[in-house]
C-alpha cells in the first residue's frame, strides 16, 4: 500500500511578508501540515508516499527531502498543468503503484484511527472506500447516501434539497484497478467525475463512517465543515 498526497491544486499560500509558500507547509499546531500527515501515515502502518505538487514542489523537497527523517519514503510528482485529483493519480501510472492506494488531499489533517480505516477497506470487496461523516453544515459538504453495510448508493449533486445527514470526508482508499476507469487525458476530479462514473457502471464503493477521522483545513480562510476532530 502507498499513500498519495494531492497538493498540486493547493500549490501556494500568500504569507504576511508577501512571500509565497506551499500550503502544505502551513503551520498547524506548531508544525508544518505535511509533517502531521507523514506522522499519521507512519502510525497507520504506511511507510511510502507520493506528493503530487505544483510550483511549490522545490520548496517542499528542500524542507522534507526523501522523508527518511520522518520514517516515510517520500517521492515527488510535479504537475505541469492542472490534472484534477483523479487525473493526477492517473498520471502517476498504475504500473508504478501497489495494489492499494490511500489518497489524502493536501489541505487536510488526518487525526483518527488510520489502521481501522485501512482494515475496513481490506475486509470489503469494494473498488474504493470513501470516508464518510455526519454533516451538520449541508451547504459546505459533499453529500452521500449510504445503503446496507455502509455501501455508497449515491453521491447527490448540490444544491441540496432537504439536506443529507452524511457527507464525504477528504480521505479515500481504493484498489489500483480504479485507475482504469479514469480517462487517459484531460482533467478529472475524484468526487465530481470519477466516483459517480464508477457508481453508474455498477462498481462497488464502500463507505466508512467516522466523525473524527480527518479535518479539512481549507487553507487559507475559513475551515470547511468536512469533519470534526476529537
């Protein structure tokens, strides 16, 4: 298993001194966000990660190198043009990836039990496992309808009519086979394009309900109500 951190579309963050710094280096609780992410991955049992970055990649590489100081083997993939979250994964090349891939957006901080999330994915015969939480702010969430056994039945489009109590958290796990369904060119988004396409094809997607698995920091600006920390 490998982790992919999607930081290409979150390339830069304006700082008070006028300089630009990658958002993934933004300080959170006294440490760069990426350091929190790598520590969580190690605790979850993952020792390898790929950082998909944009123009800020050299700055991140100078700070974190190959990740060995944090107990994780870290390599980099630089997006020359916006590929979307699914397109960036496609560009990595399925042949270079192991059977299972954990995907973490670059502006999120995982805080919950990663080992339990991984075990849930491995125990179910699903193409992908999507973290889900109870949403108290439906206009800020990506709604999801779960069926028996927490299977993902539908990803309704916003604006919401009547509201939905469940929403996607920004953490995903899927089998390498998933990438076969991503078009070979063009920008494609996981939530907007890839997951709905899989559901239309009858491919099984599993949900994993946990209200305290990950915090979406939405840097910079107001945090989005994706999930709440413990």
